[in-house]
C-alpha cells in the first residue's frame, strides 16, 4: 500500500515536471503557475442578476407589457425568472432565447434575421441548431466574453428585445 502510494507520487511528480507546470503551496492551497492554461472570466452574480431583473421589469411595467424575463448565466442556465401576468407558454420561449444569446454571444434576433433572409442567402441549416431563432434576448458581455444573458417573451419580439436590453444596460450604468 505504501509502495503503491509512493510510486503514484513519484509518477505524478515526474509528469508534472515534464509538463512544465509548477505547483506551490500558499496558505494551504495549491497554486498552479501555468498561466497560459487558464483564463479568468466574469460570472454574473446573484446581485447582478437581480439588478438586471429590476431594470428589465421596470421597462416592461413602464410600457404595460406582461412578459416573462429570464436572467441566465454564461451557459444559458436560468438564474432568475419572472412571469408577472404573462402566458405560461412564454416561459420556455424566454428560456430558449436566453440560452441562445448565452451560448452564441449574440443577440437572438441575429439568427432570426439570417433564417428569414436578412442576408444574401437564408441559412436554413440554422433551423436544426439547438437555438431559439427569435428576437428578444441579449448576451451580457464583459470584455467580449459572455457572463450571462437576458431572454424575454410575451410581446412583439422587438419589444421583448427592448426589455432585455434595458436589463443588460443597467449592469453597466
């Protein structure tokens, strides 16, 4: 048992040395000095999600719109959802729009335009992608990297987009 453990340690140490990664112990935690292997990214916090939700709801209420609003993380997983008076069917649509913006890093309306012929040639292959190709969601970008997204459904798509944009703008005000 001890020999096996010692061999594993020796093997791990030689593999680590061969890879050029240096590990050090700082305050009881391992630290990896392999900067090129890692990046630091921004993640939407609960406080940030709540701030975006409040601004998005204010925009919808100002216009008398009953919508579902989804604030999602960078993977498109919902962090917050609000559905004050909107139809139940808008929940899945808002979640799909938020996921599309998160995983693509683009406003969901970009894809609707492409499929509807907004480009020289419609790209119908997008119809088979796991995206919701409707306007109404925006990514939340920090230094060009997705930190989250906001998807909205319940009124016209351009109005959904206005609500989503109001929520995102509040994070950078």
